[in-house]
C-alpha cells in the first residue's frame, strides 16, 4: 500500500462527519468510542464474575443481595466507561447533558417503553421488592426470579420454562412475592365431611394430620375451622403454616393424601354431592270421539 493511499485512508477516518456540542466526530473517534465502552463492559463482567463474586461469597451474604451489588457495580463501571469514552473523543461533559439529550431523542422516537423499563429495573435493584431467588406470581404465572436485567426480568416457571417479563410490570401492576420479608406462609386445606360424622373426631383427625407432617410449623399452631354448612356436608378448613413458600403445592398434596388415609382410619365419610330426583307418573286422559 502506497503512502498516498495510507494518507487517503487516514484522511477519510479522521475527517469530521458530524458535530456534537461543537466537537467534530469522525469515523476514528466513533471506533475509539465504542472500543472503550466495549473494554469497560468486558472489565465489568470480569470484575463481577471472577473477583467480586468470590469476595461476597466469603462474607456469606444473601444471594439476592449479592446479585444486586454485583449488578450495580457492573452498571457503574459501564457508566464510567461511557463518561471516559465521551471525554476521550473530546465531548465535554456538559456531555451528561448530551447523554440525556440522546435519551430524550430516543423517547421522542417511541422508546418510552424501553426508558420506563430501564428506570423500573433500577428501582428493582435499589428498592428490592423482588430479588433473585424469590418465588413470585405475575398474572397467572408462578416461578422463581433467576435474573434481573436492565430492561426485563427472567422468571423460571414451575414447568422449567423461562418467561421474560418487562421490568415496568413489576412496578405498575400487583405482583405476589411469596418470599418477601417473612418466608412463612399460611395454607388452607378444605374438606367436606358427612353430617353423620362425629365432629370432635373430625377435628381430632385433622389436627393429627397436621401434627404428623414435618413441614407444618408448630408456631403458629395449626387450626381447624368449620367454615360452612353445605348441602351435603360440613365444610372443614385445616389451616397450617409452612416455612418454605416454594413447597406449598407439595405440602398441600401431602396433607390431602394424609386426610384421606386418616379419615378411612377413623371411619369418617367424605360425602359425594347428592341430588334428589323426583319421578312422576302421568295418567292418560281418555278422549271422546267427536
């Protein structure tokens, strides 16, 4: 390649193609800008995965808090990289104003949802209404939070399907967090018994079922309530507390199975729905010949 060709290439990549805040921007400066940002992104990932994670594990910090600290550290390093890149290409930060200007332009071009999800993601990381590892229900979907990104949150359902939920949904709509604060939850199991049953024996049987299950907490103690006089049964409610919200389906199933066995042992009947059918005979009416 001749010197003249090299000079032409140099002139092309260094010639200004547009101006930002009175700063000429060339192909070379754009390349350097993205190269610096990419370098900071790689450094942030390395620092998060290889160094900080090991340090936080040694302090036995909650997994959800670890994730928040690591993700905030990563965002901070990337933001610093963005500032450094802007300064390197010669944009004076008054450039924070430039960044906000880009953001406002983006909003003007229909990126309101992306911006709102970004802000919601920051709120989730700082306020931590949900965190990685929590069991949540969003709409009709129940699952565990496995990742909180800048735009969306990943939930792994009970069927091992990953669902991507926009962050804004966690801020603007009701979300059930089974793991928030105190992890103890109450589980109500309802069962109908025949009107011919011995009520005291029914209460005793249900309390024994609760006492025999190792996952049912002693405090608060289990309780048995007669909740309703139905058409063909007394509707009883066994109210228990468990310590792991992720196990509520399994514990409910175990309790139901134990109730069936215990009722058979005590001779307590679980009635079928009953319907009375009344039959009428019709009498033929003689007709006269006209």
